């Protein structure tokens, strides 16, 4: 059984800081500037982003998956992405490439609109819990711990960055404390 190491307020604070880090990097950039070559810190499965637009699409895809994981848990279901067949480096890499490729077909302004919307929904999903329900094993939808442990599990990069996905790819030194 896992137990969360954060409170819902702390998780939301870390997610906000990570969102802000990416938004500060991309705010005010034109479509051409967002799609210009940009080298991100790759990480274990990060060999697929060639621009800040790509990075935004990548972060967005995982935020959407993580939001769905938490919503499914609230409904008492385990999300498809928690099936062991999906939790391999090969499949994770395929999801990454597919998510970025899909994002390349969307104008940057719409991608950013979606990023803001999904980010707000993810925060709202987390902020609905109090400390007791965050740690209550019955809120995990079948995951070995409460919704907080599940959120920490899905919002941790493969190399251990908790609620700091954008920071992981922009610069590890910028991981929110």
C-alpha cells in the first residue's frame, strides 16, 4: 500500500509552479517561435520534442491522461494507462511520439488554449480533496493507496520528478521546491 508524500494543497502548488515554468518560457511567442527548433532536456523517454510547441503538446498529453486517471479513480475504475502492458518504456515512448505528432497538427494558439483548460481541470480535480480523502485508500479506484498516492504515481516522471514534468524537460535545476 502506498501513502502520499504530499497534501492536495502541496500537489496543486507544485503543479501550478510547473505550469508557470512552461508558460513563462512560451508566453508571448509567435507560432513560428514556438515551432522553431528548441532543444529540451530529454530524460528517459524524451527524444521526440523538437520545439516548445512539441514540448507543450507532450506535457498536455500526459496532463490529459493523468486527469483521466484521477477521474476514473473517483468513479471507482482503474484507467487503461495503469495496465502493465502500457507501463513499459517502449509503449511510453510510442505514446510520447504519438502525442507530439498529434499536437503538431494543431495551431499553437489552440494547443495553448487546451493546455490552460486541461491544467485548470487537473488542479480542480486535485483541489477537491482534503487531506483525509487524499490519503484514504478507498479513493484510489483500486490503486494500492488513496487518490493522493495515485496522483503522485502518475504525475512522477520515470526518473523521479514529482509534479515537475515541464521542469524536467526545460531544466532539472528549475524543479519547484
